[in-house]
């Protein structure tokens, strides 16, 4: 039977590199700078309706009880859907404007939400994949992600696609029936 090593004799943890969790920032074109807000500034809701314990209206979840204030770069009132759930910001008209305008990465950073929650909320609010914030982020990151060879390859693939689409569009069709 193997014996467990007592906690005081464990080797010190040296960070994520031993487990293969190296940060992948530069290789994916992700910078360590916080994403810019293109539709800001955004003002947190004030007043009695957003104090801890009050009932507030959330545009995504309906009426919720304010649980606390987030410690994100933009402090925002939070609520839980059930006692074991992680508190999420209350979707006020101002936060809805941000979700419709900003990229997923910007909302994750500035409001402290998970990417999954932001995507779920964007779907619930009917936000398209490429909103103004996402387009601005793509324009900013494109030069670091696309080399000249990658651009030439993408251009050639697009031209092949256009030629094939024209060829299929112009071919004679069999009569229906």
C-alpha cells in the first residue's frame, strides 16, 4: 500500500510550465493589453433597485435578487439564479448595450464574466457574431495573425471558391419533375 506524502514535504509548485499550461498569448495573436471599449463609457446602475438584497430586472433572466457587486474592472451588481450558481452581472440596459456593441473578449475582461456566459447572453439577446466590437478586434489582430503567405493562400482559396460558384451557377439545369 502506497503512503501519501505529508503536505509539508511536497516540492514547491513552480507555476504552470511543468504541467504544460504555458500561456499561449503571442502564438494566438492575443495581447496582454486589455481590450478597448468602443462604445463606452459604461456607467454601473445606481439607486435603491440595485442595492444588495433588492429585486432588480435583468434583461436576460427576468427578476433577480441583487447578490453583491462584482470586483471586475467595471463594478456591476450581480445576481445568482440559484444558491449554488456563480453570480453573474445583472443585464441592465447599459450592459445590454455593451453586449450588443463590444467583443466577447472585452465583455469578459471588463465585466468579469465567462466567455460561455457572454456567448449565451449574446444568443439570448439576438446579437450577431460580428458586431462592431468583434470587427474592431479582428482588424486589430489580423496583422499579427496573418503572414503574407497566409494572406496569399486565403486569397487563392477564395478565388477558387468564386470560380466554382460561378461554374455551378451557370451550368445547365435538368427540368424539375
